[in-house]
């Protein structure tokens, strides 16, 4: 899985460090709202990915050294596509920083730096019409009503 920081003109996408956990939890609380179990799930995810570094990555999104969002990625195998998927479990950008192209920037960057053998980026969830439109513009296609897949070409990923 990805284990290094990514930086563009839009934002820095840093691998979560122990010192980042409070900011990450605050952002996750914004995303999950009043879900009382969300904090424990986030802490379990941080602990699991710390123990199993190859299975996923958590990025803190920063602008001007302020944490403004986060991304949780996990890897899984796709029989149907014959390769690894980067499963985008969560991508959250705080409301004050939306509309700046941060999520679009991250998806484009992810497609370019995906580990060898990665064939697609996958998102699963209940998506709004706006989110579906955004995903289509980025090359995702809908499957089974809840899953969005963006295949990664060999030349796109630089391989």
C-alpha cells in the first residue's frame, strides 16, 4: 500500500502519524456526525493499519499546514478485474475547503502513483446525485447502484 506523503499545488496528503490522530479524529467526527461508534471504528482502523502496513493507508489532507480532511484507503483483490483495487473507504474534505479541487486532485494523483498491479480505484456507498456526477467526470462507472469503479490504465499509472 502507499506509505509515503504526496504533495501537489492543491494540498499535501501526508501519511497519518501518531501526532495526527487527534486532528484525524476531529475530522472523522465532522464526517460521521452523531454516530457514537465512529470514534471507536476510527481508532480500530488506525491500530489495524499500523499493525498491517501493507493492507491500507490513512492520509491527512493539509493546506497551509492545517488538517482539512483525510483519506482512508485499503487494498483488496478483484477477481472480476484480475488485479488489486484501491478501495477508497473514506475521503473527507471539511466544508470550508470544498470546491477547491482537493478530492479531484487526490483521485488523479492516486491513479498516477497506484502500486504496481493496481487495476482500479473503488468507492462503495450511498452517493448523492452531485457525488455521482463528480465521480463520472473523473472516469468512475457505477456498478450495482452503490459501487463506483475507475479502472487505471497501464500508461496512466506510469507503468
